[in-house]
């Protein structure tokens, strides 16, 4: 491409996944905008560039409403992903106005701040139950972080307790299809998970129409604005999105926070002190945002160019795909003072972790609530926790999470 250097970043390299920040820093300083021919993307690494482009309505999460696959030079749709592709068309993450505006408005009428806040006591209870049975040595991913958001989302949606074991495997299979590069086995598993989850939600929605309950699926079935309602496919797709986005961010954010605090003991000690003092609610709010900035569980997002325009001297052509390294922007020293240090009371903290603009994460309040409650309870219970040396493995980069994190509680 004209005016930008070319470079190939091997995103799935295990060493990069373990610690992407040194390479991202080098690229931000030397190639803040670069073209990667292998991924067919133009990458951006500076905070101000990413922030500006996320708010630019000339970019979008979808392009197929403007250009066909033939016009984009894409191959025919992968027949292995028929169900996954249909799901993608019906949830708000990959929609553009006016459909995005309509559906987001309907979802927000059901997924209200008060509905989220009403979960606080229940989340505290679930966290306390989980901590009570943990042994001296445990896997923080499997034994602590994973059960909480799955249970919360299940209760929020109205999934009966007997069926909740189905949710995590479905979500884990589906989110693999968001990574850059997945295997044939992962493609088949992800598509099958969409089919099974969709069938389950359709059945549950039918039951809620007949016998309404105090849950989100009932609210989504009933919600209406100016004569508009969610159709069956939109309801199903957005329920699946709630599970995938709602629990992956919390699981990965919480375990990454425990690891980060272990490596920065001054910050850990400051939070432990806060657990013993009254009236410290403010520090938990700022601490959660700072930990999500420091090691974001969603390090990269993409946008499509919807019309030709020039940005920073680079001509962006309609149909081009852009990649934004949130993980780089969140460590940009031109935006954040001392970005490689956890500053628990950092304000303002306009991190990129939940996105910006039209597609700002609708589940951000729930993720913050879960992570804040869980982190505080964990540090109250295990102030002396330690993490032994171990080879860290991550599930991917688009949704970056530890596969396992061994913790010793005291």
C-alpha cells in the first residue's frame, strides 16, 4: 500500500500471545500504521488514531450491506459456517444503522441498568460460595473465574440450573471462530454450537411467551418500541451474544487481573488495604478499569471502510478492512502516563477495552460489576495468594484468555 510500511505480525505465535506488549510498543513507535498482506488488513496502533476511527461513521462492523462478496473478491461463503454466518447477521455487534439502532434500542429497554444492579447481591453470594470451597492450590480459570459469569448470564437470561452446564462449551466453541485462523475441527464445532444454542433459546423463548418470568428472555420477548419488536432470529442471536461477550470478558479480565497484581505487588498491597477499610467503593471502580486497560481481554477489533476517505495521509478505500490494536492503544504513553504500571486510581481512564462510539459494549456495566465484586472478595479471602512459575498458554488474541492459571491461596 502507498504511504505505509508493510509488515507481517504472527498474531497466533505463543510467545506473542504470552506477552504482546513489547512488540506492540516497538511497532507503535516505528510502524504505527502498517499493512499486513497475509491478513489483508491495515493495522493501527496509536490511541488517538484508534479512538478517532472508532467514532468515525465512515467505518462499520459490517460491509456486506454495501458490497457483495464478488465485489470484495471474497470466495463463496464457507458451507461449514452456515449457522454461524446467519447468527452474525442478526446480532448488534456486527450490524450497522438503521438495523443496529433499532435492535440496540430494543435490547437496552430490556437490559436496563437497574436489571444489572439488581444482580449485585446475587453475584456476591455466588462469589462467596465459590471461594468457600477452593483448595489451597487451584486453577483460577476453571475453579474461580469461569463459573461466575456463566451462572450470572444463565440466571439473567432465565436458563434453568439443570441446563447451565451446556452454556460454557457452546460459547467456547463459538468464540474460536472470531480468531484469525481456525481449524476445520473448530469450524465444525463452532457452527454446531450455534445450531444447538439457537434451538435451545428458541424453545426457551416459546416457553416464556406462554409463561413469562422475571428474566431477560421474557423481557426481550415482550419488549416493543414504536411498534417494533425483535424477530425470532434477532432474539436468539443477541442472547447468544450476551453469553459469549458477557462471560469471556469477565473470565479473561479477572484472571489477567490476578496475574497482573501478582507481578505488581505494590498495586496488590494497595487493593488488599482497601478491602480492610470502609468507604472504598471508588477505588474498586477505578481499579477495575485500570486492570482492564493494563491487560485487555479483547486486544484487537476490526472495522470495514464504508466509503473512501483519507486518514493521516493514508487513502482508505471502501471495502478495506482495518485492524485496531486496543492492547497497544491502552499502553500508549501519549494517552496514559506511565502506561506499563498499574495505577489503581488513574483518572481519567478512557481505555479502549469496551470500544468507543456506536458499537460501545452494551455489557460493560455487567462486566465491571462482576469483576469488581469478584476481585474484592478474592483479595479479602486470599490476601496472600501467590502464582508459581508456570508456562502460560493463551486461547487466542482476538479474545485473549489464559487456558489455565495455577494459584496458591496462602
